[in-house]
């Protein structure tokens, strides 16, 4: 079986623990998400998703359903 795990990053407006609580059931129930985390302290509120078989667009639609803004985010390598 081919391993298609990848880390995807998104800029969001998920900015506090209440927001994380609100989005949790949406991301936890999404098939193909292995793990996710939001940096609520950073300026861009980056959502990192370890995915297996879910597309970037499907993740975007999932977060939008939860009521949050989201867009693809390219991490800067220093």
C-alpha cells in the first residue's frame, strides 16, 4: 500500500481555545486527517494537517463549514 501522508498548511482565523473547540469535531470527523494542530499564537494562525487521502480543497471546505476563514499557506524556510 502506498504511503500518501503529507503535511498541509493553511492560514486561518482560528485564534483561541474556543475556536479550536468549535473546529475540533469537524476536523476529527474528516476522513483522511491523521493529525492536526493550530498555532493560535502566531500571526497567521497556521493550521497544520497531517493527511492521508484527503485533498487540500476538502480540508478547506471542512474548515469553512465550521465557520472559519482558511487559505493555503506556504511555510517560509529559513
